[in-house]
């Protein structure tokens, strides 16, 4: 089977990263290590012929990721009982970049039409349910979802115009 | 971009409300579907950002306008039919009204009258008085009238103006004036008499007109 291993790493790093961060928690400093372990294991298995295409590559990597996460959490629980955790301080350089991006996104949200801005406000900021948002605005719940989707598209376009893409490695 | 059926689950998944089996299914899906992953990732970013930075983002922004007032009962009733149907209904109702109002008076006239004037009779039968009537040479000895079929009893009333002088009943279509009453009849004075015919159980069959007579001087 002809699988481009580099391509696999590039394609799946963000996906694995997203899944791992969700499972471990956003502030967990180990997430990058776990992601690397998962990717390395996947590559190994493909190289040694363990993966023969019985499932899709995506499912194959997802399975490895799920198992590794479960193991990590088990380990972590053991370790937590033994010693307190030490958190790494965030990189100051990353922080500046983060702030800039945040400011751009904030500005972009403020420029949205009230129709789209309001759903974001009620749904994500106020954290109302979709039905509650629908009731408040006097629209159908399906419309709420439509508007959130559309707002997201608009924001992506706005950010792209300022030469900053929304997508990329898992957010900081 | 073709819409992926899993797209609708993104928010529920991100809120952690998808349930274990469905979550696994969803995750497996975005490991295999780059567009879905892209959307999920971006949505998560947006959601997290707003939650974290919402205070500053929305500080200078006007609050969402509340929904317009609930649809009134009037609006809801109005929405039952299309405008065209409402017009048809209104026209039909108007026509019905015209017909009803037009016919109703006519119906009124066919309602039978329940009060009698002197000339009217029950069942259309007239009780004709025969004599006396008009000028008579002397005080009448007898009163007679045309018999009415089915009569069990007749009642005769003799009056001077509104004052009843004498009344009697008889099964016959004639009756003799008692001497005592006859003697009271004065010459030149006007009198009137009337007969009513009754069937069994006192049912009034016919009433005669009041007939006047005068005894000659």
C-alpha cells in the first residue's frame, strides 16, 4: 500500500490535537506529547505492515488516539494520587500572537450585523439553549443554527482578509 | 460545499451532550471527514473565544432586540384562511344575510293571527245571525241564526251599547226572548246581539258579528 507518511502526519496532527485537548483539558501541558506519541505509533504500525487498510486511515488513527488517551488518563490518575502537578508557564511570544488574534476576532465579531452577532451573544456568551435563543429572537430553532453557521463563515472570511486564517494547528 | 449530515451534531458534540456512542461515532467521522473537522474545530474556537473574551467583545455592542410581541389571536384566526378564502367567506356570509333578512319579513306575514276581531272566525266558519236585525216593528219574540256544524251549545248575548242586558245558552239555532227581558226593550232604543257557537269541551267554533236592531216607535 502506498501511503505518504509525511502527508498523514500533516493531515492528522490538527485532528489528533483537537481530540486530545478535548479529552485531557485545554490547560494540560502534556497534550502535545500525547499527540506526538499517537502519531508516532500510527506511523510505526503502517511501516511494519500492521495496518493493511481494513479500515480507513482516519478510523485507524482515531482508534490509536482513543486508546492512548484512555491509558494516559489512567496513568495520570495514578500519578495525581502520588504527587502534585506542575504547570509550565506559557511562552510569552505565543501570548502576543494570541492577543493579536484575539483582538482581530473581537473586532470581527463587533462588525457583524446584529442578526448574526446576536445569536453568538445569546448562544455562546450567555450560553442559552438553542430553543431559548429561538424564543428570545422570535425565530425557529433551525434558523438559530443557520445563523450561527453563517456567522462562523463570515468571521472566517473577515479574518482571512486580514491575512490570518482561523484554521491551523490546534488553538493555543 | 456539500452539506455533511453530521454537521448538525457539531454544537451538541462540543457541548458534551451527544452521548458516548454518538460522540465516538462523531469523532470517528471527523477523523475521516476534513470539512467536518474544519467546521468543528472553528466552531470550538469561536465558542471558546466568546466564552472567554465575551465581556470585552460585547461591551460596546447594543443588546439583542427582543422578539416582536406574540402573534395575537386575531392574527392567528386571520391566518386560518388565505386572503382569497376570507373574501369568499365574507361574500357568502353577506349573501346569506341578505337572503335571511329578505325572507324573514315574508315569513312573518304567514304567521297566523291569534286575536279575533268581530268579523273573524275560527276555522273560517261564519255564524250568520238571521233575525232580528235593523228596524223591527215590535220587540222581537225570538232570535234565530244559521246553525254551525258541530255545535253543542250556542251562547247569545243581548246588549244595549256596552251594557249586557241578557245572556243565555241553547243547543238550538233559535231562542225565545224571556218576557221579562222583552218588556225592558224600549221603542226607539238601539240594541245589539251576538251568538257564539261552542263544540264539546267548550271549544269556541264561531262567533257572529254584533248585529244591531231598533224597535220602531
